[in-house]
C-alpha cells in the first residue's frame, strides 16, 4: 500500500490531516459494528424460530442493503427513518444495531441534533451491552469532535483510551483531534506519537498518526 503521506504537499495543514484521521476512525467504528453483527448471526438464527423475530431480522437486513448504496442527504435521512422503524419492533440486538445506523445516517444527512439524541440514548442506556455502548460513543465522537463540549468528549473517551482497551488507538486519536481544536498542538502531537509507537495499533493508523504528528511539528515515530 502506498504511504498516503508521500502523496501530500509538505505544507499540508494539520486541519486537513485531522479531517482524514476522522474519516479513518469512522471506518474503524464500522468494522467493529460489522464484527458485532457477525457475532449476532447465531442470535439471528434463533430469532428465525419465531415468526415476529424473523420479520425483524429480514427488515433490518433489507434496510442495511439499501444503506450500502451511496445517496443524497435526503436519501440518507429516509434510510435513517427506516432504521428507526426497525428499531421500534426488533429484538434488542438488531434494535441497537438499527439505532447505530440510524444515528450515523442522520449525522451524514446533516441532522446532527437528531443523531446525537439517538447516540445519547444508547450511551446512557445502562442495560445495553457495554460493547455496543462503546461503539455508540465512538460513533458520537466521530461526528461531535468539532462541536461537543470538550469536557464531555474527554469524559466519554477517557475509559476507551485506557491501557488494554481495544478502542485505545482511535480514542487517543480523537483526544488528539480535540487538542488540535483547542489549540494544544504540542499535546496533540505527543498523543499521536503514542498511537504511532504502540505496536498494537493497526499499521495504517500508525502511519496516519505519525504523519499527522509530523504535520504538527513532532519528530518521526521511533517505530
């Protein structure tokens, strides 16, 4: 794979790099959701033993197929409403996945307030599977990093950025983006180098974090 940083000009601004970092992290979140959906396949088989649950599974998959196609903001908003309808009648597992997709589509359609209401409902639901709450937090952060209250972002990402957390690289990256937003570029560079030097971080994310850190004036990663 060609290193993306070989293709950018030397004077590329850190803000442009931060937008790329945000898009990468969104992809990381989507992969996590797909993994959870895969684990839920066994549950889907059980649901098919009951007619109503089978209908819910079929409805979810049908809307998911439509969401895979690119469309206008109006199309994404319409699909979000369809996911919301699925969530109202589906069993808890599919209902949560439907809500996650609903929130992402609403945000992509420019309906940030509506999306945040969905994400907050999931994040604050103590009865929800902790992994799904974490996915909701990452999804929220992906879209709210430029607008949400900094103290709220820090509070929500702190646990996910802890040692041993599978979300650590992406959570640290978001915290670095928050530091850039607040004008703390040296702190952001240090955090990004921490991501780049962590061997548990995926290779593409390490290269990206290293490149962004250098754009902020830090030395190259030692890895």
